[in-house]
């Protein structure tokens, strides 16, 4: 009897071990960025910079773009505002109707949590190119939010990196990313800074109607304005001139040469920018900021530029203006 009992125990033990291992393997682990999955305090998360740049890395002038219907544009914008109102379940249903997902990501660098609104088609063979939105989940009152916009990722090299840096620079931010190279569609269909019929513009209109201020980042070739590193402008409006002066002073303090478009005839001043027009029509502060190639491709210079922009965004987060 003893040998039989021993054999039974051994088999049972093996079966338990195998089943336990199977269960362990079947439990999905948190999806983590290959470029770092914890912050300085050991909290799990993703590298938000890597997440965004991995997304934009596939953008090319020939990658294609699907023009959204008015209904689709309005639906995405409505879902974003529902999230701002704290109606996440409703927003998930709304955005799901146009194949957008809502998830929470934690930035391992800062430990801050963001709501990510992303197009499901981004993972398919034919992305529509409608973009993404990241909303800070840091308890900031709706009236103290602000917006960072990247209308020409990749086409304006590294502006997507500038956008993430600006988002990280102050609490309460919302990052808007165009979903395609500006030359991806027919004509200028994917150039969201110069078209009214885009998801990007629909979302911005909804945010502007709530009075949220915005800074939009662009890039220019060094030889387009060789005397300057940065060209800040208030676009079509003038309401953001206090912010423009504050930003220009901060940039100068950080060693940049600045062309102040409200006092000097500067190139690339964004007078025809659609988001600037929307801001002017709704009387909200809007800054259009062009950075030269050297600033966008040198990490130290980029960090200084982001810090300068933070002088303005941190005031906005407090509900203040210069």
C-alpha cells in the first residue's frame, strides 16, 4: 500500500504544480513600455515619450489619410468633453461608436496618470489618421486646464517630443496630437493646422468653447529665419500677448534668440492658422510657437525650451495669467 500512496501523492503534486503554472501564465501582466516600466519610486507605468514617438514613427507623407465625416468629428469632440465632465462610461460608449478607445496610462517618468483617447484603426493595416488626445488625471479643476497642440508631428521633426515635454511641464494639461503626416492625404486634407474639417479642429473647438488656453508647437528650418531660434506669435488674435511676452522673456532667459511677432515683422507667424482663428473667435489665449531645427534636435536645448514654455502653462494651471 505504501508505494501506491507515495505514487498518488507525487502525481497529485505534479498536477497541482502544472495547473498552478498554467494559471500563472494565463494571467495577463500589465502592458509596459520596452523603454522603461517604472518611475523613480518604483511605480509601474509606461514611458509616455516612447509611447507617443512609437505612435508617430509610422507617419509618412504617403501613409494615407481618411477624411472624417462631420458626424465622426462631432462624436469624437463630444466624447472628449464627456471625459472632462467626469462621465467616463458615457464617453467610452460615445467614442466606441467611432472606433476610438479610452484607457488610462501612467507616465513612468512623472508618475502622473493620463486618459488616452486613441483610434482603434491605428493598430490596423489602414490607419485613418485621426489622432490622439491625452488628458491629465491630476484632479485639476476644469477651469484650470490648458492645451498643448502638435498639428504636424514628424513633418515638423520632433515637435511630438516637444509636445510631450510641454505636457509633462505642468499639471492639468491636455495634449492633442494629429494622427498623420501633414502630407498624408489628398491635397492638404491631413494638414490640420489649415483645415476646418478635421477631428483635431473639432476637438479644439470644443475645448476653446470651454475657455481653455492653448500653445501650439511647430518647427522651421534653420535657414528660414537664420537670426532666430524661436518665433512665438499670438496667431490671428491678440488676447495672448501677455503670455507671449512672458514666453519670449523666458526663452531669452534660457539663451534663445526670439522674434516677437506682435512687435516685429516675423516669418511663420501663424496668421492663417485655423486653431488660432478658432481661439480668436472664442476669445481664448492662443500661442503659436515655431522652433528652429537646432532647438528641436538638441536634447539640452529642447529641455530649456520646454522649461520656458512651462512659465506660461504653470500659470494657466493655477487659473492665472501673466
